[in-house]
């Protein structure tokens, strides 16, 4: 990835010269010149739905004003336009007139190297603005457009249930299910001019037309004259008969009575300064070899996450997927909760419980592709029709050859409605606090990143390879999410490092709050797998951790679920391997392998957190060094759940060393909670000493010292810092409670000395105006904080007052001398000086 390595307070832009890439054509010619397969602006509004006004429907989706022109078929479409004025309502005034706004587009002023690609940004922002204008004109705005679930699928309207489905290629259609004995002749559907089939089924007295929790399917006849049964595209719950091997899923009509519908009790927690994310898979969260439930996760795992001082939970595999071993990434039913772990109400219980614990919940959303499954999934609606009559592209463009999955047509009006409504559905119905978008690289480029090694040349990001349809969809999605929930957290999984991905849409960016720093775990795996301790390069480690774009925030991680899937190993397992089975007991001395493994596990995760981004992520179990890999039940392992679980017993057993890694994980999260270093823009790497194997840096006002040398302990080691004063230990990986040897004194005052000429960095020590000396043991990391003298004086004064008050009270009541255990603050620990040199 092309990123930036911050070595001072001001991060620098890339110094390489990007290849020239200019356009001379007009915007209307641009699509054909780039070969993007895009339609002209006059063709983008034609997939517009017109519902007849029923008694309850007008308030949900109102008719719009007359379009500029009308096609022969009666479909509305808009006149082409060269300008899009005043479209960014409530967003930012930066862009009000396209012709003028492009000259001062925010993203171009942040990175001057993007100037040669101004025409590209001009084109895609115009596409975005035009799409916004069309939606505003014909649908009443993006937010209303994204409430498709109030019309499509099953919805109660006065006196009955209305079901609607978009299937323009179908010749006939019926609704079947338990409610009519699966006899579709009783409930034939009508098709409107826009390919939408509908039917209203009246209630029978006080009884619902379709009973809650009963099975339903959409039956239709395609062009070949064959009838097929499919799960409704907008279904909110889908289940499979566990008693039947390879049984197909059934759609389930989900409308519980008020007494059974979950009611949220707790508000969303406020957005943290920096997310500390606990990535989790509910199904594999049990210690037993089985599928765990949402309620079990809420009651058993969420308290663990809170105890370790995370502030955000990221849930995988929430959207229904018929193949469990897909890890949730081959989605079949986009609006349905994965039924293996419970009902929609059970998931709501989990999210509400998380909110009660102060934890925000993000959802792993998959809009980059869909399962190839025809029987159970959205792909079942693909019956050979054109791309404009399908959710997916046709031919090679509609198929991902490595993932064996279908690829959406993001230029299609109804695909936009479906996906944008999907986002709003999860935000509003389940109270999710944001999303982690999966597979963004595949969306951004026509080549999907396959056989593409991104070098950082800007031409790789802005060329014929860019899928502008997908870019526009992501811009719409991010704008929508932040309109519906201003405090949402939205993260992109992108390995390419596209510039602007993490900048606001109003600047011409794509609008994500964060991107995952995906190069970091690959580097760590390379080091622990292929390099001896002596070969570890401090400069390379530091460069990889700080190599990110200026003003675009990253979520760093040493290992996620990707690094633990079968065929790979966790970092702990790479470091200690088979000795984890026999050497983790505290009842015996640690072997050199275990000693090194525990020490480096703490250092790797903490250095990644402290230097790698503006947020941090950990996958479930890795906080305590979970051994082995993850292997979902599949044919290759005899459908075993043995390695599809989390061995919580390892960290809960007091005499095992897993507790030390867990305690350190808890402490490093607490350090950020107290000092907010992750959200600080001050990040200065002052030393990467290859001979000493030491990295020294400042994040916020904390000073971090990482000694990776396998043997050398340094006494009186000099480290640079910014602010003068007195420093003390804030966190020490060598402390006894973290499985260390307690070599660093925690109550030693480290006083700074001025270095060189003030204001002349080259005369300073490592370009820092001050320094102090410390003890740095081998393979340990220690963090120092600057003592606020005024606060210390206040605490001292309060302590004296308290002691005087207690003494007077004791004297008057004749209860004996002051109990020294009551003393708090600096005096309580004066005797424990430890060994350090200053």
C-alpha cells in the first residue's frame, strides 16, 4: 500500500511522482473511453417503482412529481445535466456547483499528488451527485429510498398483509407457504410495469393472514416455462430443517405479537474517541464443540469483553448464510438474522445487553458479493435475464472466480434500493452502531484485486480499472449511514490503500471513518514464521506500523480471524507451537520457548495497538493467546466442531500462563481509556536502533520503549521526549501480574534533562528537546507518563488533610494509631523503589 510514515508532528505526503493520467473528453464521453460499462446519465432513473396508493402506503412511499421525460413504456427518466447544484444539503458547503466545486475539492487540497486525477474525481463526484438528485426527485430523498423494507417483502397494511417482490423476468408468480398448504394457485400475484409482483392477503377476522413464524416462499415461472421456488429476497428470517440432511432453507414470516417482541431498554453508548474493537463470531464462542447462541454470547462473553476494557464489539456472520463454513461471507439472505444462533429477538437481546455494558456493536456487512447458492439465496432470482433485470451483472463481470460468488450490479436502481435499505434495516431494527464493510477492494476495481500487487502508484487507483458504479454506491452508503446515525462507526476492509477511502464524501472521498491496516498482520506473520530474533528490523517494523495515509484513520491489528483460519496459526501458536500443550503451567518453570513466546505476544499486540493506527482490533480469544487454528465443520474434517470454539477454560484456569497475556491485554486497553493515546494526532518515532533492537516513540504525551533484543538488558538507557518534567511507569510488560520478572521499578521518578539548543532539533537527542534514563529489560515494553506536578501537589495536600483528620478523630475517640493501609497515593508505595537507573 502507498501510505505515509509519520516521523514527526506533521505527516508528509508521498514524495514519489505519480504517472500522468489526464482526460480530454467531456463527462458524457468518459464512461465509454474508460470502458467501465457505465450507462449514460439519461439511463439511470428508469428502474423506478410506482406503487398504487393503498390506505396505508401513501405515507410510506409517496408519489413523486412528474419526471422530465417519459419512456415509451411509461418509465420515468431524467434529463442529462452538466451541473448538480446545492445537492450536499446538511453535508458540507464545499460542493455547491460542480463546475466550480471541483477546483477546490477538499481531497485534492489535502494531497496535491491527486491533482493529475482531478478529472477522475470530477467524474465520480458528478455521478454521485446525479444519483442523489435522481433519488431525491423520484423517491423523496436517500433516507426514504433506503426504507425499501417498508414496501418490499411482507408488510402489514390495513386489513391484511401485502407482499411485494422485484422479479421483472418472471412470467407468472405465486406466494406459497404453510398458510395455504403450499398451493400457489390460491394466491397468484400481479405484476406492474416495473417488474414488481404484489399480492394482498386479507386477514381472517382477528387472525393474521399469515401466522407468525410460519414458512413462506416465492414461486415464479421464468422464461423457459419452468416454475421455481425461492426464498423472498427481503425475508427477515430463514431456517432449515435440522432433521433433514442438506435440506433447503425456508423463508419464515416473522411478525411476533407485542408480548414476544423484544423492546430495547438501553441507549446507544456515545461514540468513543478511538474504537477498541473485539471481533467475535457468536456461533463459535462456546467452549463446547457446538454452535453457541446470541443469548449465551450476551450473558457469557460480553462480560469478558467489558472486563478487558474494549469499547466496541464487531460481530461476524450475522446475515444468514446457508453454508456455515463460509464464516458468514457467503450471504444468502441479507435481511435475515443467522438462524443457527437464534431468532431476531435474540440478537436484539445481545445488542441491548452490550449497550447496557457500555459496548457499541458493529456488524460485519457483506455487500461486495452474494452466495452462489441458487436454492437458498438471492442468486435464485437470476434466471438468465439481462443485468438490468437482475441483482447481479451477467457473464464474467457478475461472477467472482476466487470466491465462487455473484457480484452486484451497483448501477441498478433496485440493487441500490436493496443494499441501502439493508444498511438502514440493521441500524434501525437492531440498533447496530455501525459496520465493517467486507471485501471493499473487490468492489473498487473491475479486477477485484485478483493477481494485483498494489505498488502505491496512483494510476492503480484511478484508471480504467476503477469500478465507478461501486464507488458511487459506497459514497451513497456512507452518506446514508451517517445521516441515519451521525455517530456511526464505519470501517472498510481494503487491501489496496485507495486514497480518499477514509475521507468524507463532502471532500470527494468515499466516506469511511476508518480502514483496516491489513498489511500489519502479514508483516508480523512473516517475522514470527521466517525470521530469527536477531533478524528483526526495528526500522522495518516501525515503518510498516506507521505507513498510512495522512488524515485517513486506520484500525490496526496484529491478527484477526483471517490469521487464525485453518491452514494458518495464531501468533501465540507460531511463537510457542507444541509447547503450548505442555509448558503453559505456572507450576513448572517456563521453558525458553514459552518465556519468549509470552513476552513477544504481549509486545507484538501492544506495539501494533500503540503505533499502528487510530483504533485497535483483536479477534476473540487472541487476547489470551488462544492456541491452534479455527476450523469450521466441513467435509474435510468430518464435520467436526472441535476447533470451531473458544477454550475459555484456558484463561480461566489460574495456574496457566494464558491469564498473563489476558491481563496485559486488559491493561493496555485501560491505558488508552486513561490517556487516550489512540486518538492523539501526536505520534513521533524518535529512535529505531537496529543494534540495540529498541524502538522509542511518543503517542500523545506517553513515551513508549520496546526492547526486542532477545538477551540484552540496558541500564541507564537514554530515551528522548518532548515535554520536560518527571516521568513514571504507566505500563510494564515485565510486571509480575503479566508473567514477567518485575525488574522495572514502578515508583522511580525519572527526571528529564534538556538536550541541545532549544528549537534546533539537529542539536537535540534523537531530535527530541529532552531526555531521561531508564532500565530496559530484554524483550519487554514499558510506557512512561509525565507526572502533573500540580495534580500531584493537590493529591499530596488532600492526603495530608485526610491523615490529619483521621489522626484528630482517632485522638478524640482514642481508637489507636492511624492504619497505614489507609494511606493512598505516592506515599503508600515509597518503599518499593525497584531497580532502575536515572
